[in-house]
């Protein structure tokens, strides 16, 4: 289905215990989490029916993750960046893991403080789809190939309020969640409904 022509945004819940690791960044302004996992999740509900999405474990093979950035609400100042070493993006057997050092600018430190104080608790990520399939029996899209990941963002009010991001203190555990963003506009949902009828 031709959704891959547009940039997609997602946030889905997945609690994660944060632990120190020599592989990660050593920072007092450190956050981490999974941008996505290889599990089926609810994408949206329309006309009393649930529609799902899942990302194939092979979808991130060869994906362009050359310079992902960390932002607030997918816009404004860059708070961390892969190319300067303040943002890490890794694919593992669970999904897409990200970690960030928010210590390199005043804006980044302010964002860390807002996250640690619980003022900003949600996340989202932006990407484009290269290939996907749809199963009309289970009403499930499977994303087979993601072309590019643009950013991971802390967000004020995501479409799906079930996601979390939390900051790690020096001596405590906190929890971070995956992020999935529902397609909120009725126009988009109507287009998807029409496409399902065409491809079913």
C-alpha cells in the first residue's frame, strides 16, 4: 500500500528498565529507550474495528540512519545528534534502541529537566516506509522495509497517550517506553479505509 510516500510518526508503549552500560554514553543527562520493537501493536480504531501494524525484523536492514536527530515535537532546536556523538541508534533483536546525552546545550539540559520532572513524558519517531503489506483478515499492516529514520522526539501531547520517556538519575532506575503515534486525522483514516477495500 502506498503509505510510504509520506513521513510516518509512531509511538507505542513498552516499559524498559534502564541500566548503566559501558556501551552507552556516560552522562548525567542520559535518556534511552526503544523507538520501535518487532511486535504487533494497535495502530488505530476506526468505525468500531481495530487496525494493527507490525515491523518486520528485517525492516531496518539497510535503513538510512546516517544522521538521526533528537528534537522536541519533531521541530525546533536539535537537542542531540548522531553525527556529533550525543545520540546513539542501534538495531538489536528487540527493535530500534536509542540513547541520548542531553548535556551539550542549554535547551537540551532544559529538556532533560522537563523529562526528569515528569513535565514531558512521551516520545515519537519519524520515518519513511519503502515497502509494506496488508492482511485484510487480521487488519494488519506489516512494514517490510523502512527507508529512512529522521528523528526521535520528546513530545508534549502525542496521538497515543500510552507512551513514556523518563530520565536516568545517577543512582536510580527509571523506565522508558516505545512510541507509537496514531493516524489522527479523519481524512487520512478515510484514505486508508479506501485502500483496504481496494487491496482486499
